[in-house]
C-alpha cells in the first residue's frame, strides 16, 4: 500500500526536497496509525490466511468475544498465531504452506468429489483440523445449504394436483441435466428407464425436449420460478446427484420437493433423515431394474391415492421429520459470503477455545462409486480407475507432505503411473466391505 501511494504521487516529490520529506513523514505516521500490522501481531489474535485466495480485503472479524484477522496475504504466515484456510476446489497439492506443523488448517468444501477427487481420501482429508462440508459430521455442516426455507416444502406456490397434472397430458417424468457422464452412470440408467416410461429430457443429457430460451442458462436459473413451474407440471422428477456421498444433497432434490413433483432420488444413502417425511421420494435402489421401477411409476401415476401418498408434505402441508426441522439453518436464503463468514468465525473461535481437531472420513464420505445399472464394481469403468488413481495420489502426496516436500503436478503424475505399474496402488478388496483406510502397500 505504502509503495503504491509513493509511486502515484512521485511527480509531486520533484517539486522539492522539503515537500518530499514532509510527505514521507506524514505517510509514515498515518501508516503506523492505521497499520493492521500492529494490532494483528497481538499474540492473542489469530490470523486466518486464505491460502486459496477468497476474501476481498483484509478485515477483522469478531466472533463472540474473539477477534481474528482475515487476509489473503501469504507473507503473514510467519506470525505466531496463524490458521490456513482452503477452498476445496482450489486446493493445490503443489502449493501448500509447508511444513505441515501444528498450525490449524481449515477446509471449506461444499462440492462433490467431481470437483476435487483428491479430497475424497482420508490421507488428504486428515491434513485438516476443521471442516465445513455437506456432511452433518463436519464442524460447520452445509447439508441443507441448498434448501431456502422449510415453508417452501409445504407451500402450494407451484403445486399442481394429481388431476391438474393429468389434464396437462405430459410425460410422467421430467429430467434436466447437463453433466452427462458421471461416475454413477446415471444417464445409462435414465436411458434404460426411458424404454419403459416416457421422460421429457430438457437438458443436454438425453435431450428430447426444448427448454424455453429463458431457461437455457441453467446454472443461473437453477431455482428460478419458471423452472419450478415447469417441474411442477410433472408427476415425477429424476433427481440423481452427480456423486453418491453421505449428506451430499443439492437443488436436484429440493427443486421437485418444492414444486410438488415426486423425486426419483439417487444420492445420499441416508437421505431419509432429511426428507419432509418417510415417503417423500422414490428410490431406484428399491427396485431390481429400471423396468421394475417403471412398472411401479406407472402404477403410482395411475392411482390418485398411491400418488398422493408421496406428497403428504403438500397435501397435509406439514413436515413430519423432526431432524429436518431441528437442523434447518436457512442457508439457502443467505449469500455464500455469509456462510464463508460463519466458517471463518468457526475457525477463529476454535483457534482459541479448542486444543485439538481432526477431520476424518465422516466429514466427507463418498464411497467408491458403482454403476447404478450393474450395482457392481467394474474395474473397466473410468470412474473406478480414477478412484484408484486418486487414492494413489493421495498416498503419495501425504508422504511428500509428511517429509515437508513439495511435489509438482508433473512429478505426481509420473509417480502415480509408476506406482500403478508396480501395482503399489491396488485398493484392497476388503476396503469395499469394511472401509479400511488405504495405505500404500510398499513405499
Ligand atoms: C466458541 O466456542 C465455544 C467452545 O467450543 C462455544 O461454547 C461458543 O459458543 C463459541 N462461540 C461462537 C461465537 O461460536
Ligand atoms: C484482537 O484484536 C481486537 C481488535 O483490535 C482487539 O479488540 C482484541 O482485544 C484482540 N484480542 C483478542 C483476544 O481478540
Ligand atoms: C498449483 O500450484 C503450482 C505451483 O504454484 C502451479 O504451478 C500450478 O499451476 C497450480 N495448479 C493449478 C491447477 O492451479
Ligand atoms: C395426450 O398425449 C398423447 C401423446 O402425446 C396423445 O396421443 C393423446 O391424444 C393426448 N390426449 C389428450 C386428451 O390430449
Ligand atoms: C399398484 O399400486 C397398488 C396401490 O398402491 C398396489 O396395491 C398394487 O400392488 C400395485 N401393483 C403393482 C403391479 O405394482
Ligand atoms: C492441527 O493439525 C495438526 C497436524 O495434524 C496438529 O499437529 C495440530 O495439533 C492440530 N491443531 C489443532 C488445534 O487441532
Ligand atoms: C464393465 O465396464 C465395461 C466398460 O464400461 C463394459 O464394457 C462391461 O460390459 C462392464 N462389465 C460388466 C460385467 O458390467
């Protein structure tokens, strides 16, 4: 800052030595008075450094009676009381504040492993002390962050009755998806399902219906009124997450629940903990094949009572699930900024009040992916080999970090290939059954 000011007013200095000295003096005094440096070196205050830049400007935050200084400035890493914050998607193993000593590392990661597969492995996850993820077991759970309000689940704003939907004479199911080749083979499943029941697909995947132009920018309109109105016309919605992780729930589930269309859901295995009631969705995993699922859907689609049984939250306009009510925190109405502020405060507070914190697999639990269709591990599937490769990377990275060495992405790539060739990266079969932590067999 000081240097910038100097450069800007450099021509003025040419007017005289006196003026020059005077200005320098004034600036030095002002800088000293305003200096964030002085206050923040106060040993009681923790400096939170966003190692993956996030904050717009340096600032003090107050969390209860604790103060912290939040910054992007890496050069402050030598202070006594420092915690490093990372945004999961931008976590870069070639660019870390090593050595990994006693300092606190905090992880903010709301995305699925589709974004950063490396962080789905315990050897990398456990580098962190505290986390904010979609998991209910994380230190600041974001599980319900995509749900705007509990009222929206019972509200009739978009809801159309069984009879109204029949009058529209549309396909039974709506599908809107732009990410088509996901590690659970969801498109193959939908394609198979389409053989037995009609599905209107508006997105890029298996498209057979044109999305109104106002909705084509799907990302920006994920929860738009118009999209919800469209979904509300359909009896069922395909709600398949792009990854199967405990508590990873996105608008793909909430959108149909809000619109009053029955979600056909694949995603968090423990999803029933978060539904408005036990019978608010249909699960492909309850059926042996897409064909059998289609039979059930036809049946439900033709029987008013059976259909309405799945929409108790709309018809009786109440939520039976106490867990959902208890844990709802209203993130959806807030800006991401304010969630980040909460995350910073969580770390700030714990840096003072808690002596130990360790992130484990419960904070980010996505098992090895299986095809929805075969429900088996198949080593020929790309996502299976990716999973093995990423796990191998995690082990190598961990070794480097423990030796306080930085690994470049090129070296990592070379080492992974070497390890794979030497069969050092096999995932033990019993891991599938028991979830044992993976280790390199021989380093
Ligand atoms: C800070 O942490 C303490 C101990 O864990 C907790 O009792 C307190 O509510 C926290 N305060 C804030 C503002 O989070
Ligand atoms: C940290 O800095 C703030 C703001 O200057 C100050 O008021 C506070 O006393 C300091 N110490 C702690 C423990 O927050
Ligand atoms: C990760 O960090 C390294 C070292 O700073 C850099 O060369 C590389 O471009 C970074 N990778 C990404 C994806 O940003
Ligand atoms: C409903 O749609 C089907 C197929 O699109 C069509 O054959 C049928 O005539 C329509 N029925 C009514 C009542 O519009
Ligand atoms: C159709 O639904 C009714 C009512 O839920 C149920 O009794 C019946 O067994 C179902 N039939 C088939 C073939 O699934
Ligand atoms: C954070 O993790 C590091 C490395 O595992 C550990 O040495 C340190 O004690 C932890 N700090 C806290 C406050 O949990
Ligand atoms: C395994 O995956 C490959 C590639 O996707 C596929 O060709 C093969 O049929 C699958 N095998 C089984 C048993 O599902």
